[in-house]
C-alpha cells in the first residue's frame, strides 16, 4: 500500500479554508477548470513577462561561483506586483503559486491541472538535478513570517522532493543591497553572506533560491559561501530578474518610423 502523502493532504485541507488565488490578480481559482495556478485572464500577461530561455545572460549580470542562473520572469508589471504582495503586502501564500510558476517556466514541469494539485515533472523525479535547496537568507524578516526565498524553497522542495537546507546567514553590519550602486553591491555582497557553522555540503549539487536577481552580486556571494562549505555545483534560480524587457515584450510597442 502506498504511504499517504501528508503534505499534499494538508494542502488540500488548507485549500478548503483558504482557496488558492491567482498570484497576479488575486482572483480565486475555480475548483474545476483546468487552469493550473493562474487565472485565464492573466495567461497573456504571464507569457509576455516570461524570461525565455530562463538561463540568464552573463553579459547583463556579474556572476561568479555559479554554474548558472535561471529566472522565470522579468521583474516587471504583474510579476513585480505579485512579488511585492508576497514580501510586504501581507500575502505570503502567493509564494506557493509563484514557486509552481518557476517549476513550470524554468524546469518544464507540467502545470497543475487543478487548484490543489502540483506541477509534475517525471524527468526531474527520475534524475534529480540538485541534492538540496538553499534559500538566500533575508536581511530582515517581519515578525514570524519567513522570507520569500524560504517560502519558495519550501514549495520547490515539496515539488522536487529534495530537502531544504537553511545553510546561509547574513553577516552582521552589512547594508541592504538596494541602497547601493552596482560596484558597491558587489563589494558589499562578497562579505555579506556566510555558511552556517558546521554546514557540510560535501559533494552536493545545490539549488540556490532567491526572489529577484538584480546584478547577480547576492546569488554569487551566496554561491561562494556554499562552495566553501563543500558544494560541488551551485545553480541560482529566482522568480524574476531585473533586466530590460526586450522590445517585443514591452506593453506599448514603439512605432517604427
Ligand atoms: Zn489572475
């Protein structure tokens, strides 16, 4: 007999109390339509903002210590709003939907067929790409609410059935990245993250998860710390990346004259 899938049962029970909502507009997802984890109205906007392919170009970011960086979307429009609602809009549960979108957009999982179901990726289960998931640690957390990277990591851990390791910490006395220039960010980030004492990632391939990748300084510094703890390979993945939208994806296409 198969063992009951407790996290899935808990999810279903929670879905009865707190219906799943489209992360881009907040609409309740119907119980029966085959709409996956976003509402039909947001489909077009979701595909407009998709980062295709998900691999980020090294030319626009400063990556080191990483074997690759991936993002599902451009940090713009509805995606940006959904991320901000998760982070400080009091709707942390949108993180589950955003993580599901990452699984579909980045790793080609088959979208959930109904609310309450999970995206599935048989290939991934047969041959795991990573041994564990490490979230980028937050600089500050609101009382009791885990940071968005941790929420995303937990959901991806459930989807891919690999453990989440909170292996990084922020070093004291570092400034928040967004107040700094690009060069300052790289300098500041290099010493801003450290592996937790005793962390042993010997021989492991690690998926590092963040909400938004901007310059690449944060994920690179985290990767460096993870390599220092024995990881053999670190790949970063985020919901979105701050890159200029390609012309064809801009909302109002400029007229060519
Ligand atoms: Zn929607």
